[in-house]
């Protein structure tokens, strides 16, 4: 029994890493005033870049996979930021379009590089003996308090939050609103891409649409966490617990369709209880016109 509980605990930690990284990143984007609905695509970009980077690095270096994954995520993030912040096009529509674009691009990349539209060649990822010593897991653990401190205890955090609450006042103070919003979106993109890198390394390959809705659940975690890194991370752990429970309940006694719906049902129930009590940044989703 103790062994099974231990396995369950480590499974929750492993599943939680993408949720934590992506939801904390979403806090920075939305605090700056940009709804980042492109998180699903950013996860896919990071995962695909990680597999390509490690597979074609020549040495099979996991570091090359991380670097390539983050760079792919940054390219997609810059595209999203340019369209939403510079061109001021609707953020929700842009986010959905980016997700569709990345899904198609990764599918094409699989066919082109690996001869399959379903999955890539196997990669090793990090050769960690336990999730507790995995570099990306350790980064996620450190990132949560660091992000909370950066957002609520530094001048940068104050300016970023102000850009999402009262952009006109930020502009009047001599701070460029577009620069702050770009910064928030870029931080969001880096963390989401790292979440994708972790997924690819844990599954040792890239599979078509492997993000499987994690970007949207991370957005829900951010809302439940009241747009704070610590709250978003705790909500992410809650959803990882639900996903782990779904896996463990697949015994045949409960219809598989009900079991598979568990994380999404939990998302709806928790959102119904929290969304009315959570207050979004006042100008999130509103393009700033000088």
C-alpha cells in the first residue's frame, strides 16, 4: 500500500510540472494585459523543438533539446506578441489561430523529418533516476517562488501589473506599455515551451497533439489561483492529482469515458466555484491605444 501511494505521489509530481510551468507563465502574460490563449501551441512548439534538437544534435544532448525547444517556443511567442501587442488584433482569435497553426506545422514537421504524421523517433531526454532530480522539475520548483517575488516585490513586477490594470497611467509615467506587454508574453512563452520540453522528455518522443488540452487547463489553473504564481501552481497540482486519479481508476469497474472526463469535470466544478470570486486584471485583453 505504501509503495502504491509512493508511486501515486511521484506520478502527481511528474504530471504537475507542465501545468505549473504553463499556468505560472500565463500569470505574467495576463497581468501585463494579454490573454495568452496560444499556450496549447506553445507547449507543442517546445515539445517538437526538444525532440528535433536532441535527435539531430549529433551527440543526443538533452541540453540541445532544451535550447531548441525554448527557441521554437520563443519564435511562436514573438509571432503571437507581434500580432496582439503591435498589430492589436483580437487576442482570443489570435491565440486560437496560433494553436491551429502550430498543430499543423508540427504535423508537417513530423512527416518531413521523421516520415510519420503521428510520432517522432525515440529520444532519451534527461537520464534522471527520479523526478526529484530532474532539472526541469527542479526549475519549476524554484520558478514558482521566484515568479511570485518578481511579480509582487520588484519594480518590474509593479510595472507589468500596472500595464494590465491601467495602461494609460503606465504610459504617462514614461514606461512603454508595449515593452511591458511583450515581456509578459515572452516570459509566458518560455515557461510554456519548457512545459512542452518536459512532456517530450518524459514521453521520450513527440506525438501529434501531445499537449492534449494542457494549455487550456493551465489557463483554468491561473484563474483559480487568482492570477498569482503561487495560486496558479497549487491549482496546477490539483489538476495533476485529478489526472493521476483518472489513470489509477482505469480498472474496468467505472466506465472509461467517465474516468477520462474526470480532469475536465473537476476543471468545470472548480471554475464554477472560483471564477465568480476571482478578479482579472482590469485591462486584460484590451489593446492599448496611445
